[in-house]
C-alpha cells in the first residue's frame, strides 16, 4: 500500500507496471474503492503503468470534512499525477470516476491522451435524489440503502448466480465512510458538464451496461457529445463492468488503445 498527501488530504494509491510505460489511470465509483479495477489492471499491467487510487472519502484515503466539489477531486488527481511524475495518461473512470475523468480532460487536456468512460454521464441524477442520499448517509449510514444500491449496480444474473461476490461487494459498500460518501454525493448533486464536454479534444471510449439501473444506456449516451468518441453497450452488464465482466471491458479498452495508437 502506498500513500501520499495532496493539499493536506491523504490519498491511498497503487502503482504497477513497467517504469516509463504509457500510463493508465483508474478512478473508482461512489461507494467503492480502487479494488474494483483489479481484474482489468491485471490485463494491462505487463505493458502499461497502471495507477489506481481511492478517491477522497473512500477506501483508505482521507474523508475531509465538508462537501466535495468536482474541483476538489480534480485537484487530488492532478496532484497525485504530479507527485508520481505521470505527465500524460489515458484516464479510465466509472460512474463518478467517469465524471472526474471528464472534468480532468477539460481542465488539463494536454495531460489526457484518451478517456474510457464507463456507466457515467456529464450529469448524473438530480438534486433531490442526491439530497435524499446525503441525508440518509449522514443520519443512518449506508446500510439502509445497501440492497437497493446492489440492485442498481448489478445485473439480475450477477445477483442470482454470484451471491458470494454480491455479498462481498455489499460489505464494501456498507463499510464506506458515510460522511465521505455523502460529501461525494454533493459532487454529483452540483456537477453538470453537459455544455462543456463537446470541447474535450481527447478520443473517448464510452461504455454503457445494458442492465445498468444506476446509469441507464440513454443517460450514458450523453457522453457521445465528445467529438471523437465511440459508444459501446455491454449487454447483460450492470453499473460496474470491471466487476461483472472485466474480460469484455478489457477487450474494448485494448481495441481503443490500439485505435488511439497509445502504447
């Protein structure tokens, strides 16, 4: 395990792959940590420098007091890349991680060689929904919302045929810091990049899960406003394809990296 303090916030990160190789950066979703990417990273770590980290409020990273803005997350990511001497990368994010990836491509386009945006959108949900999540997390913790969230995250087949895996990921969710979770819900409540993403110059692979109830296909399709983008649907897959179908997701990423002549 490795840790670094960025602007007073401690971040937990993992870095693997050959020194000097082209970099891939993985950003996790709400209520998870960097481990959701392990199976995908295993497919690329022999040829790419792979960085994953627990975004603020999650995993082993700090959960600073107060609500988090998108800029807070972008400051964390930019500072982490600077500290690790990663000048340029393909940024791969899921859900809020994909929103952070879009924001970083807008803030620092020279540092983003490409984007892989999984089950995300330039605007996710509405203010009332996130306000309700924030109130529940702060007053009752995450347990009351765990089962509905699992239904939104995972396909019916995953929930039926992989009950032990489902139980493990449920454990991860309920053990997330509830105040960190609520603070990241504020990020989602307040962020709308719909009018801006058309200006992203980097090529993008956009991946939707056909069985995703948290970010339905047509919501994810909003990312197609990025000029140089390709849209793919993983049928039968829920909100976190790196957990449900890492091989299928890795194959899409592999093709995208070849098309972008990256690595």
